[in-house]
């Protein structure tokens, strides 16, 4: 059975196995780490709906243990208070991060800054130190969060995510369909793989909805990237896409206007594990508050 965190364990050195848990608005995301290596990630429904035995949270991973001989630390980030309570009950000795873990007031953090945004930005800064970074998190909400190379929180934006937009149309109209964003994401990636663009002016209702939402979201994100670049136009910069729809959105941003190139010194990358990277950096460094 998976054991919970012993917070008294020294954390100022690389560790053995430990688990980080990132609770989003839709799913719970897990990562098994071995010291500074991200070994394996997996997801589950919210625990408050299923209450699994903790031993079921660790899948069978070839070459890695499925049970541990010593207590295994567990670290939690959550944007859903009910899920936080559920996981703390499952892992009573776990460590739960707060947004000030990553951005205290001295780094421009504020009381209601989302822990997911704070952690993802911290990870981007860790991956691209002393470089302007922009994080595009495409989940239930679509957020942009920036740091201008000084390690500080530099602001951002929040709007409905792609799935939320689709559901809003379906829920607030009598005849428009509710479309499956998981399948749509695969469709977008398929177009990118085949080097074709998604139809902009559609001749059926479903494709018209998809085109309207996809291109509107991508154009907004692209405009944010250009505004971010203009703050320090001569410096290299990194843009990290993350979240459940992050990979699809990255492909859309690249295809919005193929002839209108993004700045050459701005690197775009999809990293689904940003929040786990942030927790790993804090665990290995031993800075948990």
C-alpha cells in the first residue's frame, strides 16, 4: 500500500521515490519521481467521487516498484478545495503547497493567485532561468502567465478554456451540439501532422463551431505572445503550453496565419508536466514554504 509523506524527512538533498499530485478542475494528475527524474505520470477522476484505496493510485510501472518499503512522500497542489480535503485524508502526512510557496509578495504574488498558475510559471522559470517566459495553460480555463526574466510574477490573463467554450454554446442554445474536445484535439493534431490547416470557413454547423472557437482562441493567444515579445523584443524568450488542450492549442497558434511568422527568438514548447516540474524543484531544493 502506498504510504504517505513523512514531512520530517530531510529535504535539502535529492531524494528517492516520491509522488506529486496536481488536482485540476476536471482530473487528478499524478507523477512518480525518483530524485530529480520524472518517472511516470497518470490521471484519475477526482478522489472525492471514487475514494480509491491509496494503493490503487500507483499503476504498474515496468522496472519501478509498485509498493514501497519505506514511507513515500506525497506532495499536493490543488485548485479544488473538496479534492484537497479528500487527498489529505488519504495521505494524512502529505505536504500541500500554497501559491506563496512559489510567489510570495516579494515576488509579486498575491493572495488569490491560482496555485496552478503560480506553479506552472515557477516551472517555466526553472526550465528557462533569467529568460522572459510565458505560460499558456489550456484547461478548463485558458490562462496566460508571464515573468520578464527577473523571476517575478508579471501578470496574466484568464478566460474560458476550449472545452468550456464548447459547453457554453451547447448549454445556452437550443440546437447547437455539444462536441467532444478530446476527439477535437486529436483532429487538430492530425491536421498538424499532415501539414494541413483546419478549415476556417465551414459548410456545416459542427465544423463552424469548431472553427470559430479554435481560431478565436488561437488568435487571442498569438496576440498575447506578440505583446509579451514586444516588452523585450531583443531578448530570447520561451513560451510553454500546458494543460489538457495545450498541445492542440500550440498547433492552432502555429497555423492561425502561417505567413505571419512569430518572432524567431521566441521558442514555443508543449510541456504537460510543468506543475510536476515545479513541485520537483521545490522538493529537491528543500524549499517547501
